[in-house]
C-alpha cells in the first residue's frame, strides 16, 4: 500500500561512550524510510534538505523505491543538524545542539500523487508541520502514526497536543510519556495520553522493549538483548518505520496485527544500533530481518500451565 513519511532528513553529530562521529547521515524520516523499505509498500517521502546534503543518499533511497518528489532542496541553505551525547547508560542521552536550518521555514507541499496515501507516518518534526501534512490529504488515511520528542514538548506543547488529537497511534519513549502526561507510572501516563485522542499508544523503553496500549489491552514486547549497543540514534524512528511498514504491507490494522508490527519494528531497531547512522539498515536483507524476528519469537515464547 502507499505509505507517506514525513520527518527530518539531517546530519547528526554523535558521541557515545565508545566513539564519536561528526555529520553522519541522520534524520527521523531517513531512518523511517530505510526501515519501511523492508516491506512491499510505495514509500513517499516529504522533507527538506539543503544543498550540503549528499545526493547519493537521495539516490540510494530512490533505488529502494522511495519516491522523493516531496523532498524539497533549498539551494544555498544548510540541512537540519542535530548533535547528541550518550551516557554510559545508553538509554540516556543529552541533546547538545538542534540547528533547525532548513527546517526553520519548512512548508511541506504534498505532490498530488501523495494525497491519497492510506498510511501516514508523521515522523519527528514541528507539530504544526505534521498537522499541515494531514490537512493536505484528500481523505482521512486508513492509519496515521505519529512520533515526537521532548524538544517539541518543551517549546510547543499546545500545538503538539492538537496534532496528537488527530492521530491513531502515538509512538513515544518512556521519558517523553512521563513529560507529556505528568505521570510517572507508565500505566497512568497511558491513560492520560490516550484521553488526548489517539486510539493506540506505544511507549518505547529502549533496551527494555516497548508497550502497546489500546485502552483495554496491553502488549509488552522485549528488546533483543544485544552484546554491544554501538549507537542507538534513530532506533526509535527505525522502530516506527518497521511498525507502520509492516501494517501497510498487510493492510490489517487490528490490535493483534499491531503486536506483530511491534516485533518487526523492534527487530529492525536492533540492527540500527549496531553501527553509526543508517549504515546497518542499508546493509541488511529481508532474510536478516526475518531471522531476527525469529529470534524474538523464541525469546518471547513460554509454555506454562497455571495449576488450580
Ligand atoms: P531517535 O534516536 O529515534 O530519537 O531519532 C534521532 C533522529 O531524530 C536523529 O537522526 C535526528 O536527526 C532527529 N532529530 C533530533 N531532534 C529532532 C527534532 N527536534 N526534529 C526533528 N528531528 C530530530
């Protein structure tokens, strides 16, 4: 099916306890698109880059059947740049710089061929820009999934809540869920957040997996224990791209299928952590992905009989 992806396409400068790198390819939409191309969908990209962004990355995405008609190129301007530093506990990171550059004035314009997309992934961006994308759709998509982050909660909480009220699934991490809801307990937080509008909520917990809520049921997925987490940047976006990519391919948006989609998202996110930038996502095959999903299945399976 058609899957519209909006979000940042960026350069990242990253420091981990093991290594550091300056200006590697990053951006929420970049990770989402790479992840979603592991499924059989027509991926349509909406974003903005400056003329400093390497065209071979754009060509690589196009070679994976990503339509880039909605990727604006601003001559003479710089691409979005984000810089972050991870703690020894790699679930914790500090943002050192967020240079919006081309994102500062980004006015997303949907090509006519994008306006009937059945699935929409609103990747991390200013909430008004995410809303502008939804407002341009010809009809309500079958499923709208949204990601966001603490940066927007700090400066644009009200517009953020307005966009949240329009989506079907919100995907955020535990720290963001606490900030958005004002509740420490993730169960209490889920109730407050779902009252804002979304029918489903996913709370990512880094190396501790993810929780999927539908207001009645909760599904808890583990993260694959990795010997080395090299760089978790983009893991959340990769998760989201795998989640919606799987749902779009099957066309089934039931809670049961969302559970499977969470596992596909988690499997792809585990690859993302193995190298800087989207490098691992560029290397893996469908077979690699399926093998990792199998690892999840055996990690999660349990045969237990509760005695009366
Ligand atoms: P994640 O590690 O999944 O939270 O995503 C990290 C990616 O999000 C990086 O590649 C950044 O370029 C991008 N990013 C960080 N801050 C922002 C922001 N304020 N708006 C849009 N994208 C961002």
